[in-house]
């Protein structure tokens, strides 16, 4: 009983003293000249798995590589990431990669309907986080999307209708906001070597940790139909207290933002 009370007290304290994640956070895509970025941040912008980020960071920090170009080191990291991914993908996922046609990418016609949650959270445009006692609201410049993450202890609804952004619940672990999202409509995931479409049973876990004026995100896709173990990626953002989100404009010819 004493142990249970201690655990409950610690949990309540963690919830009542959450990390301050509020405000606008920008990516390197919109601020390449900000000196707070590391070289690994800039090289890994938008594509790195956790494995690739760590591998490239080690290459860049190794004095033995001082005479090698960034382009060469990046190519080595990308090759390493693809080899690791090949061992992670199921036969079904590899088949999807081989059959992918970029002409069918949902972003080409500038409609968000088929553009999934994983791309939403890793898109290179700024976000704004608003924190409340029972929820966190994330506003994205990309697609002007809005997500509500419930912190009130609820579970995912039974027989809930799948949605592009899914249903998100969360909690704080020390200074990290942990979000679990389920009931996500199947959507394309960009991977080294090609795209796959995750299944309707996929879960997406996000862990946001503030380190000074950095917001470091580690995300993972849990989808046994396509990944033998969770596929884990990273994204970092910088705090910009004076920024506001801009109007999002999509160019339908290229599908780029």
C-alpha cells in the first residue's frame, strides 16, 4: 500500500509540474542560418532515422573523418540507414516500396486527405504548442492542421472512426511529453529506399523533450505488418517566442510546400 501511494504521489507531481513546451517551434528548413543548429541537425533535416542520426553524428565527431566531405559522410550514413532498414522491413513492405509510383503521392494535388500523421509531425514547417491541464493542442503551419492530445487518463475510444491524424492520448514522463496515437488512416511513410503505406493497426509514439531552447522529438511507428520492430526517427526544433504561424500555401504542380 505504501509503495502504491508513493507511485501515485510521484505521478501526480509529474503531471502538476510538466515541462514548458508552449510556444512556436521552428525547423532548420525555415532557418538554415540559425547558429543553434548542429551540423548533424542540418544534414539530417527531414529524413533521418534515429539510427542514421546517431551514425552520422559519430562520423562528424570522429577526427579521422576531418578530411572527408560532408557529402561523402552523408552518403555513408544514408547507405548505413538503408541497410538497417532493409533488415527491418517485412516482405509486404518491400513489395510496396518496389511498386510505389510518385505520381500517386497524395500531396501532388494539394489535398491533405491522404497525407498521413507521420508526415504531419515531421513536416519542415513550424508548429505551435499550447498546454492545458487536461490536454495539449498542437497547431501546425503545414496543412493548418490542429491536433488535440488528451491528458485526462482516457483511453482510445472503442470502435473509433479512423482519422488522418488519429486519436491521441498522452502523459508526462519527467520532462518528456509522451503521445500515443491510434486509429490512424493508412498513409504513405517516406523511408530510405522508397515509400510504404502503413496499416490501419499502426500506432505512432512521440516523445517530446525540451533541452534549453531545443525541442527534441523521437518518434516511432509500430506496425508489425510492415516493420519487424518499431521504426524510429528524430526531429529537432528551436524555440522562437516572437514567431507566429504563417498561412500555408501548397503548389499543386510539384506537391511541395
